[in-house]
């Protein structure tokens, strides 16, 4: 099962995150990550960390987000965890924008329309059982591309995003 995870930083936690970067990467190396990367307010201020992970079930997804070293150390204020059916679209997109949006009301999930171009990835945000569509998330080359992928959703938040992982 695929899960979309977004750890939102606590204000002022960038130095703590920097101290834990090797522990974070070593932890992430243990998982099958479909997408990943930090999000930013500006060049120096982190706002969070996005991961799309393949794990066996909801319990494993919860363990993935809550056992993460930066979460354990208190760097994050909260975590968004949703089942997804992520589509990797354009691997040449190495940064741009993360957009997250939600429907006004959950709806039965069948499938989402084909996403626009200029996206690194895109996926629905689903209930734990995968039956209800709650929203969508997109990683786009531009904020316009990422926001444009969230058809029918009220865009809740956007962040500057860079593809993450070991260099």
C-alpha cells in the first residue's frame, strides 16, 4: 500500500532537523520511497518533509511516520498521513512546489482525472481503507502546475519543494 506523509515542522526546528539529517536519511534508507523531499518557506527555513512510501498496511505507515528520528526528537508539529495511489510522472522535475488540497466533503473514490504535465508526482488522499477520496497532493515544477492538479479541491497549503535523499 502507498501512503502520502507530510511532516510539518515546528517553528524554529530547522537547526534540530540539520543536526538529525544523517539519522533521518539512515532511517529512510530502510523503506521503499516513491517520492520524497524537504519543503521550505525560503532558502533557509524548512517547513516540512514529504514522503510517499510503500508499506504493507496502515499500522506500518503509522510506524513509519511516528518512528522517524526528527519526529521522535520533536522537530515536527504534526503529521498528515493518507493512503494514496501515487503516480510518478516526470523524474526530471527535481523541485518546485508541493500543493495539498481537500474536498469539501469526502466522496467515493473511483479514480482521479489524468494530471497535467510539469508534475514530478500526483496522488489522491484517501481514507485508510482506500474507499473515500478526501483530497489530493501534487509535486509540481511550478506552484501553478501543482495547484492546477488539484481539480475539485480547495488548496489547503503550498510549499516550495526539492527532491530529497542522499546526494
